[in-house]
């Protein structure tokens, strides 16, 4: 489990490095630029979430076919997933590019936010959406390799991509070495170029090495028995992720009614708290693979033991992180804001308060991510979707609305509501997991056949 998990923790760390690099350099440009990417991210995530659900399906199916010793089916489902997801990326990237301003116009914003921050968010998003196929390409590669049990190769590819982004960010944002000063647009260009390089390396690995599923060009010819299976398993995950994005959009809309320092603190705090998800996501995805492969091999007891072990490790690690973050939130937040940018002290004050309050949920984050990983590995994606909806819509959106607008708690209500969501989600997830109804596979009983007959999913 740890062998699978640690490269995924590093991958998540490198993923956060993308965001933190943008935040670090844009924070030295202006706090409005930080606020702009805070508004842009939930809208971007809404479109990429659908494709993300189907990459999850590919990982689940590859894991279970691998556990069942059906290499040919694992390669076939990998190719079908990649073709399907990249096609979606082209469609969504086109829609996102041309309708960015329309999406941003629905956000109710403070006058200053509407005049300054939202136009900057639009500039960033229009460029970012052009690179969506490259982004999806790497995501599907990483997900398929994870299902196969190889997490180190995606880690190495991710390292190359992040290094490119970190180098290009200041060069393009500030116009170093003779390049034009592009500001927030430069951050978007740096990110999509780095993702494009990662996608190309991923394609090479799948086609020309034996590090992952055995994929060949004929496997890309549409096979509707596999496509239907991908859609059936992936649709709940896509719905889960897209409704999660809608929840974040709803939260962002509520936060946008505050002044820019609160908006910037919300985005900055979220990016810092995302570091907490690194061990949780790594162990959750390792659990996904172990549950999938063990259920595929007919070993449900070993799958259950892996979940219990991962939950204990995640809770212990995140307890230590929570103590550190609660004791030193201000120095942590201050690193990402230049001393001379407008509203810097107000942003640091709000951000420090936000980080300290959210430390309450850290242990619950670890347990929740591991249990959700178990459900997904088993193919119980509807269960994972339901728990995520409870976490976000009841635990966060409804709670924030009540605290902020009905109880008039201001920014403090946002911080408390955000922390409550994962606490509620973890309690519900553990209670459902203990029922034991997740211990079935979603692949065919005869793993060497390519039909969809008798495939069942316990949800």
C-alpha cells in the first residue's frame, strides 16, 4: 500500500506545486490576480470534472482486469478510455473558451471585484481552456497507470511538467529574458504548455514501453461494449465531480459578495489546505488500486484490511499536520503574498484565521478520502457520489449560507462552514462502509471475455 501511495502523494504535491507556483508569482503581481484565479478555478473545474469521472472509470476497470490477469482487456479499456476522454476535452475546451465571459457574468460580485477581479479571471480562463485536451491527456494517462499499479512513472512525468511550469511562470508573468510581460495570461500559458509536454510523454510511455497496460492503435477503434462499461462506471464519478464543482461555484459566488481581501484569502487558504490532501489523496488512490485489484482477484478480506490500515495511517499523519498548521498559520500564509501588494495585511489576517479553523477537519479529510477510494476501487461510484454530495451540499454550501447570510457571521461563517463539510462526510462514509455492501466487482465474471454480460455493481 505504501509503495503505491508514496508516488501518488508526490504526484499530488507536484499538482499543488502548479497551483502554488501560480499563486506565489501572481501574489507578487497583485492580490487581485490571486483573487482572479480563486474565482476561475471552480468554473474550470466544472468542465474538467466530467472527463475526470471517466478517467476514474478507466482506473477502476484497469485495476480489476489487472487483478483478474486479463492483460488484453486492461489494454483495450485503457485505449477506449483515452479516446473517449480526449474527445470530451476537445468539446469542453471549445465551449469553455468561447463562453468564459458568460459563465463569469452569473457570479454576483462586490463592485470592486466585478470591475477588477472578474475581467482578470476571464483572461486566465480563455487561455487555459485552449489547453484542456493536454490537461485531460495527462490525467487519463496517470489514472490508467495507477489502475495498472504503476504510480512511479506518472510521478516522474509530473515532475518534468511541474519543473517546466515553475520555470516558465515568472518568465511569462513578468516578462523576463526578453519575453513580453503577460501577467495572469502568462501563468495560464505556462501551465498548458507544461501539461502538453506531460501528455506527449504519457503517450510515448503507453505505446512504446511495457510500463503500463499493453495499448496498440487497433485498441482505439470504438468498442461499444467497453465504452458502455466506461460510461456506466464513470457517469456517477463524473456526476460526483461536476456537482462538486457546482458546489464550489456556489461557495465562490457567496464569497464574491465580500471585498477582494476575503476573496483572495479564500483562494489562498484553499490552495494551502490542498496540501493537506496530499497524504489523504495518495492513500485514497492507493486504496482504490488495492481494492480494485484484490476484488478482481476474488480477495475481499485483503481489500478490507487495506482500507482499515490506510485510514489509520492517514489519520495519524494529518493529525501532525493539523497541529503544525494551527500553531503557525500566519507565517505560512505570508509566504505567498508580496509585502508591497495592495490589501496584503487584510488578506494575511483573513487567510491565517481561515487556515487555523480548517485544521479541525484534517483528520476527517484523511479518513474520508481513504473510504471514498475504497468505494471507487470496488466500482461503487454511486455511493462515492452520494457521500460527496452530502459533504459538499449539506456540509458546506448549506452550512456556509446559514452562517453567513442568516446568522450574519461574515467571513468567519465561510471558514467554519468549509471546515464542517469533511467532518460530516467522514462520519457518513464510515457508517456506510461498515455495512460491507461494496465487496463486488464491476468486471465480467469471466475476465477474458469482452462482453458486458453479468457485470454488476453493488452501490
